[in-house]
C-alpha cells in the first residue's frame, strides 16, 4: 500500500493537546485497583508464611510428642499389669504397635525436617504426621480392649485415655494433630468402658470425652473467625 493511500483521518493526532491516557498515565481507578490487588497479594503471602511457620513448628515438636506417648504408654502398661490386666502377648502386641507409630514419627521428623528444612514440602510432611497420629490414636484406643483388666479402676481408664491426648495437645500445639489422635483414642476407650460394663462406665466415658473435647474447643477458638474479628476490632470497642 502506497503512502498516498493512507487517510489522514486514520493517523494519530500527534499534535493534539489532549492528555494521553495510555499505560504511562494510568487513571486513578486503575491505581486504586492495583493498590488493592497488591494488598490482597500481601495478605495471601502473609497467610502462607504463617501456615508454613505453624507447620514447621508442628514438625519440630514431633519428638516431644513421641516422648509423651512413650511415658504415658509405659505408665499405662505398668498400672494395668499391676491391676491384673491382659496377658504378656496382648501387652507386647499393643506396645509394639504403639512403638511402630513412634518410630515412624521419628523417622519422618529426621528425614523431612531435621535433615534439611528447605527441601521439605511442609504441607505434605505435616499431613503425613497427622496420619501417623491418627494411626496412633486408633492403636491407643484399641489398647483399652487389649491391656485393661476386667474391672479397671476409673482413674486408670481416665489416665489411659486423657493423659496422652492432653500431653500431645500441650507438646504439639496443633489442633488437627490433636484431633487425629484424641478422637479415636477417646471414643474407643469410652466404647470399651460401656461395652465392658466397667465400674462407673457412663461417668468414666463422659469424663474421658469431656477431657479430650476441652482442648479441641481451645484450638477451635484460636482459629475461629469470631476471635480474629474481635482481635481486629478497635481498642475502644
């Protein structure tokens, strides 16, 4: 196409005095949208960093949770054995299953966290640890059927179900991890108490469930949107 074929009306008005509205001079609305988008991205990054920190701390506390399980498991075995509990084979089987979960948690901590934190997929490692806690809770609750004597003392049942759950709540400080262990452990122990017609079965079952529900409510309140809204409220309100 020749230059003489170009319509002068199609050419840009280079000599026009109207201000340019291109990318070099964004409008006020565009600037506001960009600022709000940057703030949203900053909030998202802040939330992601907070989640990564909590998951890293959760993985770092895994050994202390293992210590809690070993101590409370040893105490439960000694007390149940002194009260005429299960035979040696049943006690050994339960202890071996609990120890298997503890070793798996220690192995996860060493391979995924203690060796190199930078190379650790934190979300995946934390999910694996919670799955191991779920396994540990099911095994622990099954111990109520394996190692308990025929008519155990209510204090023994309460210690067996509540002590490890409360210890994990204080040591791990993770709501999902606590629930993964405490829910099966407490429900299985309460079910064994009722099915076995142990002394004060209903009262003991209720006390076990209440003792393991209370920390769960605390964790829920810490992550509650209502609590976050109250914390962000002005101080004079």
